[in-house]
C-alpha cells in the first residue's frame, strides 16, 4: 500500500468533489481528469498502481500499461474521426 499526504490544494479538490453532490463513478473520473497533475506521479513507483487518463499519461514512460476501453468508436472518439486535425491530436 502506498500512502501520500494530501496537501491543502488536493484537500480542496476532495471537498469540491464532495460538494458537487454527484457521487457517480463517471462524475468522479471526470473531476479527477480535470485536476490530475502528471508531475505528481511518484518517482519511486515500484509496486504502485497509478490511475490516470490517456492524455495525462501522454509523454510519460512506464514499464507496464493497461488501457481500458480501447475499441473502435470509443477511442479515438467518433467525433475526432471526422476531423483530421482532431484525429492526429488523439
């Protein structure tokens, strides 16, 4: 088990999420994606699982990566298929 201290900014994010009133998993994941900071990935991550969005992980290196929901129409998103610029961004 890997534990870290929650600083004031992170505690504020937790409180904002609690006040939002929507405790569904999609709402939680959306909020986490908005406040995720790739600079906070632990340097010593042996035995640690790090959950992040694909866009947060972009440019980082890991020994092992599991990608869920990687299927036609889900990734890349159907809307990005219509625009070559958006497709290259995905």
